[in-house]
């Protein structure tokens, strides 16, 4: 999804602060938020992992940036439980004792409308280019590789296509590839000559070059 959230990360937010001996959970509510999400995905099957990721992506940008990791987990899980009609927004706010912000509505135009690729179109050594698309819906193609050229290193078995499953569409599997990109292809003169990056990409994201 093109917005404040991107699979490849975004620059400009300063260094990452690492907490020494950081615990898994800082507060009891964080443990409950994690359990709630696992319950929604596995125990009651209300939604899938891709729908959860997209719910977090749909958070208001200011809320997303200010929220802690487990606040994002809680917002994503709560949003989906309301959208799936497991609970109501009123019930959430009654339990929380006040305003309970949810994520924004699901985008209407995911990249799932790309033509399904049921067979692996590329082989090891093939030169490919990543489709330069800008989806409003969920996608696992990082912005920094779109429109960039690379070489297929490995073909992985077919796997669920996240652009579709994140929007509750019919199940669809595609092969994924380990694609190697020269660092200079991605970051020009900011990268070293002998550096490269390997990214896992679904078949629909790629074109022959």
C-alpha cells in the first residue's frame, strides 16, 4: 500500500533506538493485544494474516507514527473484528471507556486485478523488471524496487498471493522468486559497486526485460 506504511521501510525518521534487554511485553495489555490478534487469525478464523497487515496499513498516518508496536496490533485486530461483525465499535468504546480509533476503510482497487500467473514464467538467470505500479490496496512489492531491474536467483513454490487475500478475495497462489538487484540499480551513487540486495517477489509483480 502506498502511504506512510511500506514493506521496504522509509527514511527520514532518524536512527532506530534499540532497548537493551527489551522484554517481549512492556505492559499486560500488550500481551492481551497479541493474544487477541492470534485469536482472530487462528482460533476463530475471522480474518487472515494479510488482512491484518492491511488493517495496520490503513491506520491514520498520524496515529500509525505515534503508536507503539502493540498499539498497532490492537488497532488492526479491533478494526477487523468490527468489520467482520464479531463486535461493534460501540462495544469497543464502552469497554475502553472512551474513543477507540479504528483504521480507515479498505481500499477498493488492490493490485489483485493483475492477471493470475498459475505457472512460473521465469527461470533462474532470467533478467526481470518490477512492475512500476502504485496500488491503493495491499501489496508486498516494496516501493524501492518498483521499476528496477534484477536477476532471478531462485524459484520458490507457489504461495498465497497477498494482494488478493488481504482484501478477502478468492484464494490464489503464485510462484515467488528470489530476485537480486545491484545496489547501484536501487540507490545509484549512494551504493557500493560490489553490493546487492535480494528481494522475494511474486510472479505478478515482475515483467521480462
